C-alpha cells in the first residue's frame, strides 16, 4: 500500500484507513479536512510546505496522469471485490443475481 500525491491531493492507492493514519499521525492533518469524493477521496495539500512534508513522510509524488490511473485502478479493484459493475464493463454478477 502506498500514499500517493499529484502535488495537490493526497490519497492511498488501496486503504482509506492507511490514508487517515498517514494524514493525521505523520502530517497532523485533521480528519475534518478529508474530502470524501466518491471517485477519489483525498486530503488537499494546500501549501508547498504541506507537499514537502508529505513527501518527506513517505508519500510518492506521481504525475497527474499516473495519479488518475492509480485511483482508477484502486476503484476498479474495490468494485471487483464488492461484485459491482465498473463503468463500461458487463455485470460481474451471475444472471439473476443483480440487485
């Protein structure tokens, strides 16, 4: 599991628990600052110093393209684990099992 950033947003490639622990314990970010966006939940890194601290604490800086690809892969994995259909894919459930 990795904490990732595009220079503005901070998220995890796998676990929101990991993200919250990193944000709170390593960066001192308040849980109330978390942005629960349905597609890419994140904390905002609002200053250059916040970005430097995040990287120094172990966050991986990605290009915007890599960042989007990473959270899309995470969301697809979550959808597969939950048995939900990812956008643009056929249903993953057996016929007759749809909600």
